C-alpha cells in the first residue's frame, strides 16, 4: 500500500519550518532582495532555533522516507528563495562530502560546514567555470601532486557562498585526458591564501543568496583533502585508464542527489505565487464580480493548482525512489527538477497575469517570485540538460531488450 499521509512528526517539523518562514523570512524578504546582502541574521536565527546544523540534517534525512528534506525546502522557499538558499546552500557541498567522503572526512568536514549556533559557518560547492557549465568535461581547473600536497589552479564562477564559505569543495581535473573520469573533489579549508573570492554577481533573482567567482592560485592542500582518499582516487583513475567507465562524474553524482530537493525549492515559489493569486482573485472585483467568478481566471487557477500538485507528487516519488534504490534508474531526479523549475516559471507568470498591473510592480511580491523562479530552469543542470539525462535513461532502458509494450496494431500498417 502506498500512502501520501505524513506522520505526526513530519507535519510538526513542516509546520515549524513554515512558521519560521512566515515570521522570520517573509518580513525581510523584500529588504534583502533590494540590498542583495547576505542574510547573516536570519542564518544565525535558523542556527539558534535548530533549523541549521548537523542535528537538523540528521533529523530530516534520517526520517526513513526521504520526504522530509523536500518538505523543509518547500516551506523555506515559500518564505523567500534567496534567503532559503542562504540557509540551504550549504547542503550541496555537504551532499558531496557525504556521497564521496570517507567516514573520517564525513564526521570532520560536514560539521565544519555548519559551524555552531553562536558562529554559523557556510559551505560551497565549486564546479562551474567560464567554459564549463553544463559541459563539465571541459573543466580546466587542475589539481596536481607536488611535494606531498595537492596544488590547485583555476577559476570557478556562479558559486553559491563562493569566497565567503568556511569549507569549499572544489572539483578539479587530476588527469584531464580522462575527461570527467579524471576529475576529483577537494576540500579547501578556511585561511588558505590560495583561494579568494572574485567578482560577486548581481543577479535577476535569489538576490539574498551570495553568488561569486572563486579564484584558485597555487592553492595548496594536504593529500588527504581529496574526497574518498588518495587510494580510492588512484584506483578509480587506474580503472579509467584501462577503459572501465564509471557511471558519472563526481560533480554529476552530487547534482543527482540534490535535484529533487532543488525541485522542492522551485515548488515552494510556485505555491507562494499561487496562494497570493488565489486570494487576490477572491477579493478583487471587476465589472461587479470577483475575478475568480470569471471563468478564464478560474480555469487558470485550476491549472496552476493541478501543476503544483502533480509536481509535488513527482518530487516525492523521486525521493522515495532514491531512498529505496539508491539511484534514479529512470532519471526520476531529473524529471522532478525539470518539471518543478518550469512549473515555477509558468505559475509565477500566471500569478502576475491574474494580478494585472499590480503584479508587475514591486509593491506586490509576485514579480519577485517570478524573478526568483527563473534560476530553477538554469542552475544545477538546465532544463535542456535534464531532458538529455531523461532521454538517455529512456534509451538505456530500451537497449536492454525488446519492449514489453504490446500495441493493438502494427505501426507500419497504420493508416491516417
């Protein structure tokens, strides 16, 4: 039996996060969107109440269903996507450390990503480069062994928490000739003079989230700072040289784990815009009746609600699949992220349309939600990349043998 009923504990945590978003995030969302400053006071409050840290991470990811992280992400972005990313942006480097690191690395560096409630810290996952966005095989950042250390040189762009993080997980090529199979993830800790922040980006949306260049110039780190350890890396490189292909790159493995959670973030934005538009349509009168009594508006809201519910089901299914099987054999993670990102853009645009001229000005929050939504069709894999991943999964499934589908007629003999 499949049940979509949340447990009492899940409902309690969801409602607690929603309350934090309503009382602490929404009142200052406009302020941080305008100033583009990092919301340290909100991150500190989140740490103080237990919403940011290793204990909350263990509680949400250890509930046995896989759904809890999505509930948290949806409620936080319902408050403000930029501030939510300031709180949850550390989750990406944490996912990299957890999926690739040794037990000692996990127990040491994941807590370092969060710091303490008195002094919260941040993590950053540095992959994207000027000439290597979706095409991670074109990565130019290089890590070489020298005098018993790793020396890293390169430039990363569009990095969440880049340059202000306490722990940077940097993906670099060890043997570039092997493509993505010759890449590894390295941990750069605070105080390293070889890592510095470059230009801070001025963005269309999610402005409370810090996005910047990360410049690595003779960045020297110990050998043991490669995720998984040196021995595991050398064994993997040996297999790659011998032609034994691994399933995906270290960077793509991390994104694969995070895609349903990113989809839940997009869903939170869509839900916020829908709720606002619905309330507006119930209250706003034109030609002697409320907007929702107009069939065109009512049907638009019906479509918005349907898309939101369908997206949530897809996200929950992907999380359940990942929790049960450990991987997305049908690209369920990419499906969830693709659907959620495009639904967020569409729903926020429709919310603007329902609000009319008011929706286009900054007095109403819907224009901000629309600006925030667009990033979810771009980062952690564009919509086009998600479709590529899904289509490859479909092709791989078809290649395993004849289709189980039995058509009631022969396509070759079909007539118009």
